């Protein structure tokens, strides 16, 4: 999330353009029903946002992997396969996700990092997928350029959307460990 209102406008426009290009009348009807977001909020609140997200995911705005073009495939299956969560845990996770987004979405829509989140007193790294339409990558560079921090770096993942740690796990892990160990070494030398 960079700018809630712009974020949702771009994400909605992407989903609609892809559905129109594909001649996907069902997805077009879904998007028309929820309508373009107003101040980052869709008609129908959480349910409207999820309807838009399902269309956006269908067209690769979350991940280019065909296996990750639905919440079930990109979220539920990996959580269950991790061995860290039971079915009961997954239910609680989904219930909590819905609760938080329902209660907080107006605030999320009002988020504007370029105005409120630009100064950091610690090293700041952004890992982002170039293909992300959930939190559109097109907004990230401008926000990042305005950040002031003792050290900052924007790391792009060319084959990723919203989830570079899932789309490019080896590279993500390597770069994360590298950045953290670099900070640790600097701390020891101070």
C-alpha cells in the first residue's frame, strides 16, 4: 500500500482493462457491480474489494504463476502445506483477515505514504514485484524516491507480482539475508 485511493483506482482499472481485453463478460459485470472505488473503498466494502481482487488475480495482477491466480491456490493451499497451521488455524486466519480489513478498510483507503511515511531513522528496504497490481508497482518508485533514511534500497522482482517471497523465493531469501547481514556487520563495526 502506497496511496490507498490511487492504489485501488489503478488496481480496478487494470482488472477492468484485462477483463475487457479478454472479452470476459462475467468479470466485467462483477467489476461494474462493485464499481470503481471511491477514496479507495468499493461498493459492498470487504466483499466488493474481494470481488475486484478475484478478477485482478485472474489476470495476473497478483502473480504471473497460473497456480497462484486465486486466493485458494495462492493462500489456502500454501498455508495448509506449510505444516505450521491446522485447518482450525486457517479458519481463524481467514476470519481475522476479514475482520481487520472490514474494520480498517476506510483507513487503508485513506493511507497516503508519500505524505505521511517518508522519514526513517533505520535502514529501509522495499522488496516489490514489478508486476504487482494489488499494490501497484507504478506507485512505489515515486514514493521510494522521496524517502529519507540512513540507507535505503528498492529491490525489484521482475517475475513477481504482490508476493515476491512466493514467486521468487530463492532470490527473495538470498537478498533479504544479504541486506540483514550487511546491516549486522555495520552495527558491529560502529
